[in-house]
C-alpha cells in the first residue's frame, strides 16, 4: 500500500469521525492530539493537515474516494468508516447518510456494504450486554450510584490480575487485521470498569462508565481511530504488509498500545472506586497519564502472552468473552 493510499483511507476515516456533526470539544481535541502523535511517530507531517482540512471541510470526499482504485482498498476504507461510526455503540441518521454516500463514491457492491455493516453492528451491540443502559443527562461527578452492601470487597491482587488479563486480551485484539477486532476493545474496557466498580460496591451503568472514560481521556471514537491509524500505518491489514503471521512480532512492539490504555484505565478505576469516588476530573486525568507511561513499558514484558492470545482469537470467542459465556 502506497503512502497516498494510506492517507486516502485515513482521510475517509476522519470524515467518518465527524460525520455525525456532534463531536464535542473534548473529542475533537483527542482526535487532534492523535493526528499530532501519529505524525510524530510515523514521520508523516501531512496527518495534522489532513485533520484540519477534514474538520474545516476543505477536502472533497468524492476526490479522496475516487483516488482508491483497487477494490481491496476501497472495501477497507468503507469497513473502517463503518467501524468509526459505530465506535460509540450507535450510528446516527447523519452517519448512515454519510456511509450511504461513501458506498456510492467507492462503487461498492451491496454485498460488501451489508457484510461490513452487520459485522460492525454485531460488535458494537456487545456494549449493551456488559452494563445496564445509560442514565441520561448525568455526568461522572453527578451519578448517584447505589452501594451494593452485600457484595464482598475483592482482594487487590484479584483486581490486578483481572486488569492484566483484560489488558493482554485487548493488546491481542489490536494485532488482528480484521476490521471488527479493534471495535471489541471498547466493550471489553467498559466491561472491565463495570466489574471493578461492582466489586467495590457500585452498580454502574453505561452512561457513568462512558463519562468516566471520557473524563480520563479515553475517548470512544478517538480511541478507535488511534487503533485503526496505527494498524494502517503499521501495515497490518491483510496481505498489504505480506501477511498477518509475518508481521505479528513487529506489530506487537510497534503499534499495539491498547494493553497500556486498558491497564491504565483499570488501575485508575480501581483507585476511584476503592477510594469512594472522591477523585475529581483533574485528578482522574492526572492519575491516568502517570500510569500510562509505565504501562507502556510493562507491555513489553507481556509481548509473548499478547502474541499467543492473538494467534487463536476469532469473532465467536470475542463475543463469548464480552458476554461472559
């Protein structure tokens, strides 16, 4: 895959990120920071420029779409756009209109678009099985969640083992070339936080958990975009980089970051709920950043386990893990 093709697919993914027109300032800042980070790591100075041009609507979606002439890249671009739109667990009317237009511009057969939509929706729907539905119009500092007095407090070592297990699984998911794989990371993170909170006596819902993750700095759309961008620029999609097996070891050390994100999220959640939810937004963000860097170093110790976990994962197993089967 050429640099121009990579940039075209990434541009379409950014179009998808802004398709609902409802991104708040926090989400836009997370996407902007992602563009800066990828540019620095991959040496692609054009990425921040692409972000700005998409945000300001200075790039024409039709021109970008028609620049992808190979069928496999047009299919990949559409799959990624679908996953970006579904990353937050739902697809709005404006996002559906965008995807319909994109499919026409990419000249994709209906069989391709239907399969992509069904796969993404199946994974996105998993979120509803890991925590109760969201309470509306409340933020992380206002949720009055009841204490479950009959729930025994878990041993800290047990919580740490659970966080590590989730981190290894999410690190493995990021190594898979299938478009649905990275989408499963967010439901698994929500499930992890739900389990931690419940263990310390709090019955959480999706709204609370999503607000907690956003407050910490773990965005839903921006996180998926980062996973996708690293996969794309790291050459991990199908035969583009010479095959999944040949690239697995390299990919583990160069692009997998979900281990660290999940680990830091889990540790902050443990501190937050075990301490009675007294940490404010600023302290939550500061704690996450302090843990994130050591977590990235810790990841290197678990490369063999991440590789092993990635070698035998498939969609059915992920579905069962998320559902707790």
